[in-house]
C-alpha cells in the first residue's frame, strides 16, 4: 500500500478558492510611551542645539523655570477650551475669560490672600463661561460671534471695575495694587545636586540637570494644581461615565439625547468649567512671583495661544500639555537674551526637520521627505545668513510659532464631530 501524505501548506483543490491570511493587527504604541519618546526627542534636539550654538541658556534652569511659569496660563486656557469643545461648543472667548480671571485674582488676592484670589479668578472666569453658554446653548447664537463678544465684554468689564475699585488705591485705573503671592518651595537637597551637575557644563548631563532643576525650584501650589488638572481632566473626560456623556454631546447630541442624556445640562457644565479653567489661567498671571498684580492687557493673547495648543494637541490633554510647553518655552526664551536664543531655535528646527526627513525616507514616503528636507534647507540658510532675529519680531515668536504649528498639524486633526453645531432639544424626533 502506498501512503501519500499531503502537507497542510499545499493547496487543496476541493477546498474552494484560497483566501489571503488576514494581516496581523499593528500593535499601537501606548500613549505614555509615545509621550516619553517625544520628550526624549525634544530634550535631545534642544541639548544638541545648545552645544552647537554655544548658548547654555537654552537648557538652563532659569529658562525652564520661566518657561514653566509662562506655560501655565496657556495650559489652563487650553484645558478650558478642551472641556467646552469636547461638549460641542467652540470657545474663542477664552481670552476674555482669562482677563476676567486676572481681575478676580487681583481683587480677591488683595482683599483676602492668594487662595481667595485663585477662587475669585475661577468664579469670574466661570461667569464669563456661563454668559457664553447662555448665548450659544439656550439662544443658539453663533459660537464665534459669542466668543468675540465675550472677549470684548471681558476687557470692558474689567476696565470699568479697575477704574471703580483699583484706581482710588493704586492711583492708576490700569493696574491693581500689589497682590500677595503664593509661597514657593524647592525640592531640596535634590535641586542642590542638580545645580552642581548643571554647573559642570557637560553635554547632555548638564542639559537634563538644568531642565529638571528648573521644574523643581520655586514651585507654588498653583503650579501643582494646574499640572494635576491635566491628568484629572483626562480621567474625568475619558475614564468616567460623566465624561463619556459629555463627549457624546460633542460627537452626536441627538443620539446622546435618545439615550437619556440631558444635553443642555452637560453643555452648560462643560462651558462653565471651561470659563473657570480659563480664569485660573488668568490667576497664574497674577498670583505667581514676578508679577505685581493685575495689569491691563497682561494676558497678551494667551487665551488664543491656549486654544492653538489645544488644537495642536488634537483635543487631548496630553497633546495640549506638549503644545503649552512648546509655546511657553518659546515665550521664555525671548526673555533671556531674546534675539540670540530665539534665533538659535532655527537651528533646533533644522535638526528636527532633518530627523523627520530621515524618518520619512525609512518609511519611503517621498513627498513628506522632500518637504521636510527643503524646509530644513531654507531654515538653515536663514540661520546661517543672520546673526539674530530683529528685535521688533522677537516678542512675537510665540505667535509665529502658533501659526506654523497649526499649519503643520492641520492634516492630522480630528475635532469633535458636532463642534459648533446648533442643537435644539427634541430635534431628533
């Protein structure tokens, strides 16, 4: 007897047409690992730039401390925009809510101390958010129009209140008297050890030490609260039933209503919380050390930059934190040897674009590779043929960076599906 064995790998004609095996699913990189990789890339680029340009200020603890202080109001404003827009309400009135928060922080802080100032800032910002909610949710006013009105209203109301309350004390209607600040602390003896490493001026080691020390010295309670609000917002919005219902209002409010969600209530809560967070952003400009108190115009467009940071972060808290850090760092650099340090960012951008071009080459994506390489060449030419940026342009570096980042990030954005849409209860039948 002849026994014929057939390998399982050979086709069997009686089994019908063969089908291609399903491709193995690609393993998604965990969010925390992706964030750590981006942090490592950023530190490497800045450290290399500092070495080749001979500017240790790029990674000094003083620069990082200033950047952190300037990033806080941007981050809080961005968190405010995140809460509102995840519920489907566009909030470009963040600037006006921040302005109201600065006045509330100065008034409450002058009367009863910094903790009262922080609470007053949140309340004043929440009032601005409530006005925006009434206009957009109850009366279906266009969200952009309402946001612009809030910005004008915030500036006008605080100007009137300053003239009425602060002017008799400070003799100037555009500023408040000196406001008490939060006490600060440093993580010692760790910061002393990091300072010794930073002073060694060793490539990489001193850069990392300077960055860490800048994050651990002169820390205020407001700084800790602001940073904690990022993971808190993530867990509330993405890991709780409340957050699921709130986000459903921004994706499909009609479907949410059909499942028993009170869409009006959740939108009101989100926009009011948005105003409170923006108000805390205003408090960060008043109650942190380095600021005398309320100053007219002190927000300087940070509400809009916070909105840009939120969009850059693709309506996610982690991405928003990265965007706020980027804008705050740029803003902090222009305060320390501004023209030279901001000019050095061109070199850092060249390094980043070269790395991006190599990455696209490995992936065989030719058009993005050519665009990244050409952009690197243009920026390097600008860096090579100029010694420093014009003094008149340096203060606007964060605003230019905002435009560039939004242009680059525009292709991968995914806003909530029903953002800015008009909703009326019962319209789904």
